[in-house]
C-alpha cells in the first residue's frame, strides 16, 4: 500500500476536473544520459514517472545503467535534431525536458555549427512539433548576463548580454520556449557536484580536483565573480517546477545559491578551509577566455517555496570523496 501511495501523487489541473497520476505522467528528457540528465532521470523514475531518454551517447557514458531495470524507463539512441524521431517520441509525452546541448564556451567554440543546431535549432524544432498542452521545463544558463554591474545582482529582469556563443545560443533558445508558452526556463548558475556522468571541467569540480591531486592551482581573471549551485539542487528545482507548474509557468528563474556569489579567488579560499594544503596563485599575465563576471539574485525562485539543500562546502566534501575513486581523463566535455 505504501508504494501505491507514492505512485499516486496527484496533479489537479487548475480549472479542470481531470486528475493525472504520477504513474501515468510521461517525461521526455533529451540529453538524459549527460551530467545533469543522468541524475534527473533517476529521480524522475524514483518518483514514479515514466521516463524516455533520447541521447546520442557521444561520450560513451554508461550513466543510465541503474535505470535499465525500471519498467517505466525507455532509452533511445539518436539525435535531438532528427525531426522524424522527435515526432514519434512526442506522441505520448506530457512533459518535455530539453537537456541535449553542447555545454560550455570551449566546446561551442570548437564546434560552432553544432552549437547553433543543437542548442538553438533543436529546441526550436521541439517547440514546433510539440502540442500546446505539453509542458516544457528548459534549463539555460545565467552566463547570459555576461558582465554585470559591480555589486548589483542580476535578476530575471536584467538585460541579457551573452559574451560567448554558448550563452548566445541558450538565450535565443530561451526566448523561443517562453514565446511558445506553457513553459518554465531555469537559468542555472555554474553547477558543481558528483554525477554518474561526471564532469571535471566545471569550475568548482576542477578546482577541487586540483586541490586534491595537485595541491595548487593557477587562477586567471581571479576577480571575476559568478554564482554556483549543486547538481542535486538543480534536479530538485526541476521537480519543484513540475509540482508548481501552474504558478511558475511562462517565466524564467535564476537557480543558484544566494550566499555563493564568489570570485575565483574567493572560491579558492572556501576550498582551502576544507583542504588546508591547497594553495592558489593568480597569474600576472594571461587571460581566461570565459570572461563573464556578475552576481545573481535567486529570490524569484525562493519566493515559490524552493530552498537549496546543498551548500558549497557540502559539495566540496562530496567531491573530495569522489576524487578518491576516479581519475582525470574521460570526465570532461572537451
């Protein structure tokens, strides 16, 4: 009986008499085998949703192996730009989560055509093919704020001035999704933490790796600030958006830790409190190609009742354990 209760969480649609059970709700996750998708797909299944993942497995990852025993899980190897495939997959879907993307400025600069066609055109195609009743929850990046005003937090009303191709494609895709309607967009801060499809090239993950293995890091553009959020809090934000869709829909939301608007040098000092032998040096010459520099307010999301559970320090301790298990090499996007 307990399992029946878990699977019978109910959605009552505002203004409608029909009731949809969690067990009958079907979620399509493109890019569902990636860093974020592999954690989200597992949590959706744990909640009792039917989950279909579309992924091209470009990193040869096996991050969804623990999902394969689930009756409600389907996995499709394919391209998110394949119109015929998407048309078929969308037939029975209630919620669409477009995670498939070339993520990060370095990867997008390496494959500029792929960045545009995957990050923008594939999302545009999903909006065209999907039914208006199908809900979209779409993650973008708060790097769209580019370079903010010193000391002034960027809100969802702040101008978007992306300074990388990655940021430009995500900003354009977000506009298409919000114009389509029946959607929520999540402007993610720099994500950190452990995933079955690990990424060690994200800033916090990279700095903690260097602290554990090299005991030192050379920092470029050490004054540049950005915001951070743990991957499991990102996943919790998706679940929160599903639960509160009617109240939140058709708006963007910053997703980050309000107490983690930190420069790179400030981040190093947080890591040093947990790994005392770690030292950081700011390079007197040279520059970081990723020049974004801003602080962010996450108050719109917090006002909906969401509360992050993972502090930066908790995530660093998690990464320290992770890095006793894995070694560098295959765990990056470039």
